[in-house]
């Protein structure tokens, strides 16, 4: 719709057919808009990018590098966490290494083994009551925050896309978890916690995959063997159904959330933050969630 080249995508929600060039432009325009609207990147900042090797994290690293590689004052560092998932993580880490080295970006890899003396496989074998995802999410975030603090990062950037965001928002609605919704918004500055940012939150998952494909970005397309969050799966199917019958639903959810969360924030003051008695990381209890999980073993 913008030139005479063949279209590679039809965006139902915008009614636009776009060629390769204009599709890439569209994605990057949305990323820049998100950055401008939700977080400013100041002078001499360090951006830590969580890099799993999957399509979302690879694309976010690639786009940030493309947008900012001329800003000599900015320092982009990729961080990967090796949870110790046999038959899966080894491969995705190779993709992460390859991309970081191609882009000339410093890459830090930290493992559960180094930090906690055991792997995710080891943890779940010992305790079957809690699913692997509950360990993985908490422990991975804890390592990412720790490494981001160590390197003096101003932001911790993740590859969450529009589908991830819309699913999480709807899941919080369904469970009535308003407190969690407030925490999902780009949070206020808290000492000991590096601020998060999600530049891909306005890019649909399919477009993230297409962007990786048309830019020849090496990404691991395998799915984590532990990935089966039941409620999220149901919500994903439901949202995809709505999106195809009512294009733009995912954007509407995000837009509504962004408006609402500002109003809610006034009623939900930030939790008082202290230091974990065990590991010293910032948390809102005496012992942080990661340490509590590890003590359960
Ligand atoms: Zn075009
Ligand atoms: Zn702790």
C-alpha cells in the first residue's frame, strides 16, 4: 500500500499490505514510539538486554543495536541465563552467542549452577510440587537483575511482544489481580532493582517472527520443554480467536491497560522495599522470593 513492491504481510488490524522494506520500517517505527513513550534513554546509559536465543530476545537485541549503534555513548550488553535445561538450553545459547558476536555486543552468560549450585532440571527433579516454570521465572529474573546491577545498567530490556502483554493483562483481569497489574506497568525507580523495559510490546508475535526471518536473524525456534502454563495457553487461544474475528483486540487491551494503570497507581503505592536477609537483593519481604524457593528444597 505504500509502494509497488510485492507485499509480504497483510496486517488485518491496520488494513495494510506491506512489502519487506515497509514492513521493517513499520516495526522499527513502533519500537521507537514505544521507547519514546515509555522510557527515555539518556546520555551514557548502559542497556542490559536479556537474551535467551529465542526470536523475541534476538529481535529486541537486533533492533536496539540497529537503532542505537551510532550512539557511541550508549553501552548495550546482552545477558543470558543458562538454567540448565538439558537438550534445550545448549542450543538456544549457541544462537544467543552467535547473534551477540555478529553484532559485536558484549555477552555475559550466567548459570543456575554458578549461582545456586544446581540446575533447573535438578531443582524440578527434587521438588515436583512446584512446576519448573515457578522456579525458572523467579530465579532467572533474580540473576538478570543481579547481573544488570553489577554492570551498572540503567535498564533491563526484555523481548516481551504484544501477544505476551495482552495475555498477561487478560490473565490478571481474569484472576482479579489488580496489584499485579500495577506492577506490570514500567515501574517506578526502586533502589536495588533495575528498571525493566519492553520495546517490542506493540509488535504482534507473528510480526516478531517475520522480522527475524526477513532480516536473517538466527533464532532458536524450539520451545522450552517445560513450557505449559495452562491458563496462559487458554488465554492465548481465546485472544487469537478474538483477534482474527475482531482485528485489533490485542492492541485495544494494551491501550486500555496503559490508560487504567496510571489511575490505579495512585491507589496502589509502591511496596516498601528492603534487602533480602539471605542474598541482599532488593525485595518486599524479609527474604526474597528466589531465596524462599531455594530454601524449600
Ligand atoms: Zn512498500
Ligand atoms: Zn534473597
